[in-house]
C-alpha cells in the first residue's frame, strides 16, 4: 500500500511521541494531527515538519480537524481528558469516567469510518469497546496487550540470556493488573521454556510504575506498539500483534494474525489456569463497563 494517510487524535505526551516516530520512520505519506486545541495541533505539526526535513523523511504533516479524519486510511486515538489519576490499584482504569464521554463523542463523529482505528487511550480495553459500539466501525483495535507482550519477551530474554527475537510468547487479557501471561506456550529459540511466572509477573507490574516515576507517563512503548501495528494493519507487513478485540461479550487482548492487512484471531492453547485467569479478566472488564457513564452518543442526532 502506498500513499497512506494517517490521522492522530491527541497531541499530548503519547500523541507527540507517536507522531514523531511515524515521521522519523516515514511510515505514512501524510500525517494529520488533530487536537481539541487547534493551536496545539498547529504547533505540533510545525515541529514535526521541522523533524521531517531534518531527517529527510517523505512524510508530509499538517494540522487538521475531526471532520478531516474520514479521509484517512487509519486513525490513532491518543486523546486524554484533563483529570488527576488518584487510583492506587488498577491504575490504567483511573481515567475511565473522564475519558469515556470524549471517546464516545469522537466515535459518534466517526460513524461509518471504513479505515482502521487504533485506540491508545486508557483504560484501553474499555475505551476500545466504547468507541467500537458507538461508532459501528468494523476495524477497531486497542493497543495494550502488545506492549505487555513486548515487555514480557524482553524480560524472558534477560532470564534466558538470549536475543529477544528468539523469544515467542504472549500476554493477553486486560492491559493492566489482570494481564494473563501465556507461560505454557512460551518458547525460546523454538523450544519450550520454564517461566519464573511469579518473578516475571511482578516485574511486568513494576515496569510501568518505574517509567511513570521517572518521566511522568509511558509514551515511547505505546508509540512503538502503534508503529508495529500500523505496518500490519495497512498491509505493509505480516505478523502477529496482541490487540484488544471482542472476546465473548467484552473486549480484551488477543493475538491477531495479520496477512495483507486482514486480521484473524489466533488465541494460543491455554491451560486450565490460564483460561480461568482470562475469564476472570473478562468478568472484571464486563463489570467495569457497566459502571461507565452511559453512552448516549449512540442515539444522539
């Protein structure tokens, strides 16, 4: 696919990092930056234009509005409303009540969009479901479990003292405290491996806190996950990404195999314990979704 047009909604920490990564990688031919604050979108677009020229990137960057997004091949949603996250547990769910109405409003404005939508806004599993249900869009994916899986493979490579490219393994379920490590199907250089599940799970939970404490917000990891997923969803590469998609009657992280831009779920074999953990994550997400502000956007004019 050539001539791709990608839109980014949100010009905060993650949106800025993602946009810079897209321009540096020259992934789309055109990049549209959309923000609730037009001055912020214009400023970021100007900064990215400077980057494109300095890096000899072919990506053309311009500020835009929500009304321009239907012309895009893919839209990345990285918006974040103003709120203070005071949650001590389930940190990523801290913005659910603040972000849900904004996601719903954007979804209503993008009803019928035929391209790919990648949702980054946390809590990503809940926000992806909200956007999909209100918009009715067919190609909606949430970024979350693929970042968890990347971190998992890095940790396992450290334990096994091998190159991370030799590690195959998934983290699925909710992006957060109820992430499910698929230890039973994890391999190193094609061979099954014993996973120190307790130590790995602890490090996976500690890593986001380490990043937040040092720089305020995780931004580069999600940007990398979006870059990787965009390549596959646009048909530029084939492979597997762990993305938030429908599972039973909720949305949570499942490995998706992309071939020529077409995605098919490829959930690995799960042990009884892993299956129960996944179902527990689904139950928790189901309950959490019922407590979100009602999405009246569905019936709005």
